[in-house]
C-alpha cells in the first residue's frame, strides 16, 4: 500500500491565549481557531491543564457535530501551544481523512470489512479505540501515523 500523507501532531496543537482576569484573578484561556473553546485557571499551570481539557472537548464536539476542524494558526507572541491528546488527535485525523476523501462511515466499514457501527465507535471521541484499529483505519485511507518528539 502506498501512503500519501503522514499525520503529524503539529496539525493538532493549537495556540492558546492567556488573558489575565482582572476581576477574579487567574487567567481566561481562549483559542483563536476554536472560538467555542474558552476556559480559565487560577494559575498558568492550572490554565494549561484546563486548556488541554477544553481543547479536547472542542475537537470532540466538532467530530460529533460533523463540523470542520481548522488548521491551527501560527502562535502569536505570548501564546502557548496546547496539543490535543493523541487518541483524540488520531480520531480527528481519521475524521478529516474521511472528509477529504469523501468517504462515508459505511464505505470505510466496507473497506475495513466491518460494520458501520464499528466505524462510528472508532470515530467516537469518548470510545477507547486501540491504536492498531486507528492505524488500520487510517491506512485504509492512505494515511500513516508519524510520531515526533520535541
């Protein structure tokens, strides 16, 4: 099988802006690319933890609602890059690959020799899908996973 693209985590790391909360203290955290993703933290450390959770929920909601997942903007000065957890990033990559290829869940199920319900589970952000299953689904669409540590 010929692979045409690697899935890189930089595609799933979004810049977060931390704005001091003058009235309550701490920070309000927003994502320029995902306006629905807003959270807060009493400290930078807590803000980063909350930002990661908020980002994961925003990406999961976009998959569930069949909405676009934008490419991350370059970080502005002072922004923090927040990665989407790997499992969610891989499910988002599969979702995007299916959209790009114009493949439905039923068509992917046929390609994988499984039923459509299994493909829906694979795409479900709340379902714990095993890595080999995600790799197989991505490979069926000509994609491969590439891990880089920074």
